């Protein structure tokens, strides 16, 4: 059985994570570039057709936006849950 290529990598984003989107209106062949930097990681995401966005590039960008939207919603849900739990438990550390 022939297997497809596979790679898996995890990144835990902390407070030091830097996430930017660089655009180059005067030089469309240079971007856009979505960058995630933290520690020794520098991940840059761009389309293979920089400056000549295709229907596939747009579809991929929309899938990326949908995944980020779902990620944000889950983080917000967890944060809300944690905040609710944290405020319902009295702080007895000073007692």
C-alpha cells in the first residue's frame, strides 16, 4: 500500500506570539503574507500565485478564515467558561 506524504507539527501559541498580515499594494507580487512568529518559529503563509490570486487561492483563504473563526469561537467559549468557574470559587489563598 502506498501512503500519501504526511507531516504533523504542533505550535503552542503563548503571549509572545506575533501574528501579522503584510500586504503590498504597490507590489502585489510580494504578498499578501500571513506570518506567525513565536520563539524560534517563523511561519509565513502565502499563495503560490502571489499577485495573481486565483479562484483556488480565494477558496483556500476563505477556508483559512473559517478555521480561524472556529478557533476564536472555541477559545472565547473556553475563556467564558473558565472565567465563570474562576469567579464562582472564592479565593482562599490569603486565609
